[in-house]
């Protein structure tokens, strides 16, 4: 099973996170399938590769709670519903 979750980067006390698609059995810093975004909680900056996120969500990937909240703020799920309605 694939999950969309945060992968910690940066130095001590200055954490930044990559949003990655990764196998559930992998550890937090393990090998990821694909990098799909970036999140900096200190500067409150977010970059999301929306087409890649939508691809993994359509394939059944589950976002973690934090990634779900970040995606919700960026209105990724509205685009997912729009794409599903367009193809039905």
C-alpha cells in the first residue's frame, strides 16, 4: 500500500519536509517512490505537484493526517472530485 506522507529534511531545529509517495512498510527517511511536494512549517510555505498527487490518490494512495490537511488547504481534493465527475 502506498501513502502520501512527510519526509523530514533540514538541520536541527530547522525542519523542512518533503511530501512523498512511499510504501507503508518503509521508515520515515526510507526510499520514496516519488517526491510530490514540499512543506516548510517555519516559513509556512508549501509547494505541491498537484498532478502527481492526484495520480497517486486515484491509484488508491492514502494521505496521512498532516498531508491531508495541507492538501485540503490547497484544495487538491476539489480538483480530485472535479476530475472524477468529468470522466464519469
